[in-house]
């Protein structure tokens, strides 16, 4: 097992960056989901009846949704960079630390899903912040860049799986199953 004193300051920095980025991404995802589902009738993907005429509330929720995406997507990028660095650095340790290997695999398996959602967030943010578009219930931007996340069953299921994988990563990091004693091999 690697002792705490054997880890360099650079590695500690990337671990701290990974943990901080993951917490911001995970918490931000929960907040963004609450903002989005606040617009819908319970159990459906149709806009609440009271919001159909109130364009300001719909626009403001989507504005907050897009604004929060800035933080969550940057945090996810920090996680990705940290994971890549730490995987390369600790590649010999992965066969002894099954929990760490499983966490990395789960994170990387969900990368395409999150990358597509980051693309949708980027396109929505460009329309709102750079093109100064006001998003309302009947606008094409609302349908094309926001509502597609919930109307497309495959995307919704994949996002749910991605979120469940994030919860699994947290559980794996807490309990650390499949952990073996690490011995420095001679000649390495």
C-alpha cells in the first residue's frame, strides 16, 4: 500500500482537484436537475400549466440552468484531467486497488454521455450569453437544446445511468472493496 508520505505534492494537488471537481460537478448536477424539473408537471415532461403564459419564469430557470452548467462543466473537465494524470501516475497500483480501478473505469465509461451533455450545455450557453437569446416556452432554442434532454428516452436513461455511476464511484471510494496489500516489486 502506498503510504501518505510517498505521495508528492503534485499528486496531492491532483487528488484535491479531483475531489473538489467531482463534488462541484455532482452537486451542480443535482441543482441543475432540480431547476429543470421545476418547469415540468410532476411525472411528465410537459411544462406546468401555470408557466405556459409566464415566459419570465421559464426563461429565468433556463438562464440559471445554463449559468450553473458553466461551473459543473469546468469542474467535470478538472475531474477528467486529474483522473488521466492520476491513472498514469498510479498505473502500477491499480491492480492492487480494485476500488480505484473500478472508479476510474466507471468515470471513463460515462465520458461520452457527459461529453454530449456538455455539448448541449455549451450550445445553450452560447445562445443565451453570446447571442442574447431569451429562452421561452415556445422558442426553438428551448425545444432543440433544453427539452431534448428529457424528451429523448435514450438520453434520459443514459444520464440516469451516468448519475448512478457517480453515486457508485462515491460508494467505492468510501468502502474501498477489492483492496490488496501493495508491495514494491523488485526491479521496477
